């Protein structure tokens, strides 16, 4: 049952971890070189997996040891996995290019702690994310989730200050509680149905208190890790305190790992037992996140905290796809619009938020601070970066032709076609609130500097280029509507959602 | 029949751990509470293994394998948490997750938070 190209799945997971070990062994400046080489190799692997999936209509499968489920472990990559792996690969590449400036080992020094740690953690996070996307059973997903947490938490406290250490510890405690609750759900599912494989569970689960409990536990645990309102309290200090490149990885990618798990569970394992009110509740939390996150972001004095609260809000959008997909299935129509809209929202947010955090890092280097009210002069010193920030903001607001626009278009059309107009209203209000703080930041940055002001540091051109490249990825993502690409649906069965 | 009592014990452990995690302000107490929750969850897995006993074996081997993996993962997680805590103590001289007074948090450059 191992499909040709299945070995690529193993490589996609193994190559980053081999890079971590090679970087630790070789040490010094070589950790950065190994990481950059791995970024190139990993991108090639992910593109090959995408090609392999396009060539066949079945998901790419690899059976570990040749043993089939339920006794064996399968790695499975369908359209959702491949789309996320491509997005993660592109963002990691952009962050790696940018981080050469911040975390490159300076000449004359053999090795610095921050540099070695950052490159190792970047590769570890990438490997963990790939494992999240290709895991075929819920326990491997638990292991992948923990790997992602272990890679993400030290990224928060790379500079060693006590505030970031506290933020990292708080993040770790939230994440550990979330994974313990998730694990309890996994054990209950095994106890009830005798298998952990996602495809087999999807066939076997039936509506019962055991399944509802397991679904609720797993979802709650994953919501704690995804920082959905009201479990978002750990996110702003953690993401704002981390160095810019680390914030980009945390906000853009690590959050998406646990979110992808919710998608995998609700679309593949629990579609038959998730009730209408459960999806409404989940998206209701999403709307609360959008409102609370955006409104608190408006009141922030510091740019990085503003962007972190913007992440809290954008996470809410990711959960709006669930009632829309459920509604489409209940009406026995194709749920492509909702699922593709959710995926596009995740990808455009990942690229846009990474660009925004990296732009904030460049602004901090140039101005020496990141107070929003005193950003004047940043536009004069960093024109390309401020433009990139504006483009990324446009994607978050949902202006055409950005990916955010296409995602909201798909979600709003799904909302209107399933007669759930309230989600469309929430998205529009959220877009309006987002536009307010994006405009505030850009307007302050475009103001002329004080007389005699000089930038504290000239940032290298390639860092600005990396920020611009990611922002353009997000801004031009709406162009995928022109291609008859149906990648998110590739290799996925069309499950009929039956009202319980 | 014994498994049911073990299941109740597991539920009790998880409850005690959750209470400790939420109520205790000290980070070390939170880490210990997380471990107690972990013990409860692992006990649930062991009950699942016992109830699946067949073919003359004492218990279903798959949950036992899951259990060992999960114990190792939770141990590594505790190690990371304790390492962070030790480093926080070295840097600050005290271990608390509370931030300072919000009104006095920002310095002249607006840094803090």
C-alpha cells in the first residue's frame, strides 16, 4: 500500500531533524550553513511530494516497516497536507534568509549560543510541522505536537531576559496541559474503537458519549495550543517577546500545526458525530477571538504586541470554516469552498504574519524602539519594508488580489450559500477593525522624521528583500483563483456528513 | 472489576492535578501538578490495556507501547519546564509567573510589557 513517492514523506520529516543533529555536531558557523542547505533540500522534497500527489488521485502513503494499520503506522499526505507543507516550506525559506542577518555568527567568533540554538530550533520546528502534516494516526500526531512545542518554546526565550523566560514558561504550561488533555482523548478513542489510524477511525466512530468526550477533550487541548479565545492569554507576551525571526516562525507556523490537527480531526475522524451546535460554538469562539483580538490590538502602544494581538484575532478566522463545511455537508453540497477558504486563510495569514513580524524586527533595528506613536522616519529609512508591511496588512484585511481576500470570498460565499449570514458579518467587521490598526501603523511610519534623525543601523538589503518576498506571496496569493488547481481536495474522500 | 476502581483513581488524579495547576501560583507546583495529571492520563491508558487483555496475555500491548512513549514525552516536557524555571531563577532571583505592576512596567523608552 506504500505508494511510489511515499519515501518522500519520510525524507520530509527526517531531513530537518538530521540537519539539527548535524548542526549540533558540526557546531559554530556550520549550523547556519547546514540549515540553509536543508531549506533548499526540503523545498525540493516538498515540491516532489506535491507533484506525486497531482500525478495520482490517491493520497501519498508510506507504511512504516511495511506493516499496515491497525497494527502498523502509516504516513499519509493528502491535499490538505501538501498545501500546508508547501506554505510552511516557503515561510521557513523566507525566515531563514532573514535570520542570516540576525542570527548569523559574527566574524571572529567561533560560535554563539543564540545562533546555534536558533538554527537548530528552526529545523526542529520544520521537521515537527512536516510530521504533523503527514501523520496518519492520532498518536503520531501527539508526538509531533509535543515536538512542535519543544521546538517552539525555547524560541520564545532566545534572548534570555526574565520576561521572555516567564512568557516561555507560561506558554509551555498551557501547551503541556493541552497535549495531556489531547492524549486522554487519544486513549479514550483507542479504548472505544481499537485503532488509532485516522482513516480507520473515520470509518468506525459512531455517536456515543465516549466519542463525544474524546472529541471534546482533543479539541479543547488543541484549542489551548492554538491560542483560541479564551485560551489565548499566553500568546501576546510570548510572540512579542521573542526575537523577530522567532516570532515569525511562532506566529505563522507553530500555531498552524495544532490548528491543522483540529481540521484533520473534525474533517476526517469526527465528521459524522460533530453536532451542529458544536460547530457553531467553535466558530463563536472564533468570532470572539476576532473581536477581542482586534480591539485590544488597537490599544497597543508597541508594534510587536499589536502584531501579536492581531494574530489572536486572525486565529479566530481559521475556525470559521467548521460550521461552513458542516453546513455544506448537511445540505449535501460540496464543501470545497469552506475547506479551501480555510486553507487559504491559514496560508495567507502565515506568509503575511511572518512578513509583519520580520518587518517589525527591521523597524526595531532601525529606530531603536517599536513604539507605534513614534514610528516616524521608518518609512524614509525602510521604504521597501513599510510597503511590505502594508501589503501584508492588506492581505490580513482582505483586499484584492490578496490571499486573504480570496479566502474571505470563499468563506463568505459558503456562509451565504448555507444560510449562515452571521459569519459573513463577523468577517466583514473583523476586516474593518484590522484595517484600522494597519492604517495607524503605516501612517505613523510614513510621517517625516525629526530634523537631524539618522537610523541607528542600516539593515542589509537581503533582509528587506525576504520580508518583501513573503509579503508579496501573501498579497498575490489570490491569483491562485485563476488556476484550475484543486490541490486541497486531492486525495480526499468525499464524506457525506449526516446529521446526528 | 478492579479496572473500574483504577479508572476512578485516574479521574481523581486528573482532577487533583487540574486543581493544582490552576490554583497554585508557583511554577514548580504547576509543573508537579502537570505530572500528576500525566499520571492520571497514563493510568487511563493502563486500564484500557488491561481491559483489552486477550490471547493469554495480561494486557493489550499497543496501549502499553503508547504508555511508554507518552511517559518519556512527559518526562522530557518536565525537564524542559524545570530547565526554564532554573534559568528564570538564575536570571531573576525568584520564581514567579506574575508580571510586575502594570502601571510601572514601561521604562523611558517604552520597553517592558
